[in-house]
C-alpha cells in the first residue's frame, strides 16, 4: 500500500470522477412525467376529461402531435379523442370510455395513463385512474375487440431525445441522492474490507513471529511490519466509519423528503446504525489498552468480528424483512431495473469508484500523519 501511495494518478482520478458525478448527478434533467391527474376516477360508457399537470414536459412544443392512452394492460388500451394544451405543464385530455372493461367479471381496476409526444417523449403515470365495473359485459369478445383496436402499436411511443434520469413519483428530484448516499455505503464496504484484510495480516504475521521466536527488529524511527499492518487497519476503519456516518446522514435527509421524517426506524436504518455502533466499539477498545502489542492484537480480532456482523446486518436481515421502506426487502436484490436505468448507472458506478479511491487517499494521508507522529515520538524517546 505504501508503494501505491507514491503515485498520484489515482488520486487525481478520484477527484475528477467525483467532480463528474457532482456535475452530471445534479445537472442532468429528469424525464418528463405527470405530477397529477384529476379526477382520479372515470365512469364506464361516458366521455371523461382529465386535467394533467406535467413535470419537465413540453406540451406546447408537442401540441397537435401528442397522443395519450388509458392503459388497461395485456394489450388493452383506449386512445384519447382530443388533447387541449394550456401551457408546457398543463393540458386537458379527453377519452370516450367504453361501456365495459375487457374482463368478463365485475372488478375495480386502476388504469395507467400513457402520454407520448415527439419532444417530451413517452412516459407513463401508473395506476392513476380508477374504473369500477359492476357487472360482466354481455359480449366479452366484442368488448375486448373495442379495447384492442385503439391500443398502442409499435412506433406509437417516442423516446426522449436528450440524456435524462428516470422520474419516480415518490422520489422526484431526490433520486439524485442515489449517487451520494448509496455510493458512500459501497465505498464504506470496500474500506472496511481493506481494514479487515490488514487485521488478518497482523494476526498472521504475529503468529509467524511468535512461532519463529524472532523479534521484528527495526530502527527506532521506523514502524515494524506488525505496526504498519495495525496502523493501516486503523486508518481504513476510521475512514470507513466516516463514510458510514455520512451515508447515514444523507439517508436521513433523503428520508425527510420522501418518508416525512429524518428517522423512521426502518429496518435498514436500524441495522446500519447497529453496525456503525459496533465499529465504534473498535475505537473504544483501542483507547482502553495502553500496551501497544495487546491493543493491536485485540483490535485486529475485534475488527474481524465487526466485519462479520456487518454483512448480516446490512445485506441479510433487511432482505428478510417485509416492512422495509427501502428497496431490497422480501428478497428483492435492489439496484435493478426498477431502481437504476442505464443513464443512472453511467454516474452511479463511477461515483462508487471515485469515493473508494478518495477514501483510500484519505486513509493514506492519515497513515502518513500517524507515521510522522510515531517517528517524532520515538526520536524524542531516543534522546
């Protein structure tokens, strides 16, 4: 690790990557979508108008070319008969709703509203219109044909021309926090992995030294291999702890805007807090033993224990829960197509690399600081 610290290219890369993540993560717009659809219900067999309030939409630029559908699903949809544009964000869309739903039984159904224009592109507002069918249609086959004849065809939906991030109705602009909240947790994991590797190195080297009964003799102004391994474990754990606290704080801010309060006792909030408290015990343990050798040995063992607790607390227990507000509950792996699209991955994955490299740089600075302090102390003791 000391040899790597002499190179500057990866330090510069970390800064450039984080600058890229900051600029792209904050300036790339969200895809157009709908903030609201009113009313949120329709009656079968009537002409129904809906007032649309858009987000990042350009209804004026798309005027005369915008199409809209009430989508039942499974290839059934009703196309709008007209659309009146008020401004870029407001429009009124009108449908002739068939007398029956394409189902041969009574049901309550939530239909999605799909809008497509050459400038705004195609977007869907899911489950925004409720329709109640109180009796089965007299001719189900004819009803299905009525819904099928105006369904969307290949080429009806247009893609948004520019680079954009997905719009999620609950997250809205806060989806950008993915790059700064989630990536910090990934970087924290890599730093804790580095820390536990050095803790294992310390214990292995200590065991070999004791079996060989050969002291690790070094000049008074230098650190032994054992001390270097212990120091690297300490600085990596410290920076990982810092990233974990930042991840918890950015998550609390995100929770305030999406869930209504900074702390909701969500399973992931609770287990990550427990994991960080366990790692906090690592520093308490180090301060409790004045003897350097005993402190290093017990700290290495505790670091391995803390990392073994981290994995189930962060990755296993939350997925076993059925009540988590986070994505990833009930076995869902999260970070899939519902959470990240390809555009977000172009920013998200480099940000993880950037934070990890930057964290390694911080650990290197902390290591050299402790090394200089130790050398100064030993010189003073030698005088």
